[in-house]
């Protein structure tokens, strides 16, 4: 798939702990879009010729840096990592969380602030447990619809 400015669209998936790899592959394949699963290892190489497994060296944020260095205008990035999302949004990429929520220039600042606040709250109370909600079928469905919408928008 080619973006409106002539560049090829690529879907980048921050694949470590990503619950929607199969769904992303399904939508990317339907659109004939190249997809890169970026991780530190531990994933099986996909049989799909449109999907490339990129294994980066071990270390904090190496996969994130790899994606941030490559994702740009017209590309779609799937991640739950807010700092990575902020870098990709700044580069002009479209960013989706695993639950289908789009991270954009309009909301990424608030997301970064909320992330920092939650980090501070966890540090202040080391006995705090949980707080997050589980990943649901509805989240998976929202992700499928959101990725479909983002790929269509990238092509128009």
C-alpha cells in the first residue's frame, strides 16, 4: 500500500508483550501492507511474507529506539509504550494502543503527563497492587476497527 505522498506504508508493532500481533497481521495482510514485528527475541518467525520479525539486541528500549528511528509519515505504529508513541507521533506516524485508542498530537502530552503521574504514585506507595484492567474482547475488536481505519486514512 502506498500513502498519498507516494511513500510505502509500514505497520510497526512493538511486539514484546503485544496482545494484538495476530490481529495486526490480519489487517495488514488484507491491505497488502508490510509489517515489522520488533522484539528482543522469543517470537517465532512468521510464515507470512508481508511480516518481518526484527530481533534487536537485549537492553532497555532498544526495540523502541529501532521503531522510533524508522517510523514516519504514513506509517502505523502499534504500542503501549507512551514515550515511544510520543516519538512516533512527532515523526508523523499514526499510533495505536492495543485497545484501539489513537495517540495523536492532540492527546500525547496528556498521556505522557498521566504516565509520569502514575509512575510517581507507584513510587510513593510500593505496596499498591494492580490498578490496571484486563484486556477484553471489546478491546481486541476496537483495535481491529482502529487499525483498519488508520490504514485506510494512510492510503487516502
